[in-house]
C-alpha cells in the first residue's frame, strides 16, 4: 500500500476544516423599473425632473445570496432624457448642462466599499468613490447607497446633493430672471441591477 505524501494529507485536512464557498463574479446591468429624479428649489417654488433614459453596469461578487464586493460601477444618462413636464424648463436645463457639447452625464467608480447593513438580512451599505462628469467637467464624488439582494436582483437606492456650480453649471433663470433656480440639487435614485 502506498503512503500518502504529507503535503497531500495537510491539503485534505485543510479542506475538511474550511467552509466551502460558492463565490461567483457577476456582471449586472441597470434594468427597467430603475428611477432617477432631480429635486431643486427656486425663488418661486420647488421643482423636480425625472431621467427617462439611463444605462449602467457593475461587477458583483456573490457568495450564495450574500453580496461580498462590487467593482467597475459605471452609470450614464442622456441630458436630453431629463424631463420636468414643462418644455421651457427642460430647454433651460439642457442649455445649462451644455448638452449640445456634452450630451451625457457619467459616473465611473474608482473604489467601492460594501458593508452589511444594520438592518440585517441581505441588506448592505455601499459607498462608491469615483469621477462624475457633468457638462464636460470632471469631479471626484462619493455616493452612498442602501442595497438589497433579492434572488438574482440587486437594488440600490439613495440620494446625493450636488452643487451644480462646482461643475461650472450656471443655475438657469426663467421668465427673464423672474424665476431663479437654486445652485444645489438633490438626486434621488433607485437602480435595479440584474
């Protein structure tokens, strides 16, 4: 009878004492049902706009139904798909965002931290650092989202305040200056990845 080599015995013992993991890397894309809305103020009334067209993807490492990490997150939306329901406001938005020269708003991650949420279950807090491009101007941003895994779906939601003047965007004025829009907007998002 042949003797087992000591290294093989140690390897088998190590496997027996280690939990077997089923980590899998998945590329996920933004799906229908995702929402992105922009809320702002003016000297007359508050306002909102909704983004009708957005694309994005990420790479997620899953261990069963547990989210272990996220990388390569990118997002893009067409400026011309931002709609308020008021044509004049839409045109002023497009002009302020210089959409003819810079038709898209983009975000690309450089670092993403995933930690289990205090809510428990398959819920996570995700902090993504990266570069946002608005009106052709790049700026480092940090976006925090609450994410949940449900089957093959990853849903992330959150909000982010943005001072548009830091992107060299002049807040639009409407009706010959009678209505002046505030420089800060708050973006609310719910991104469904699958």
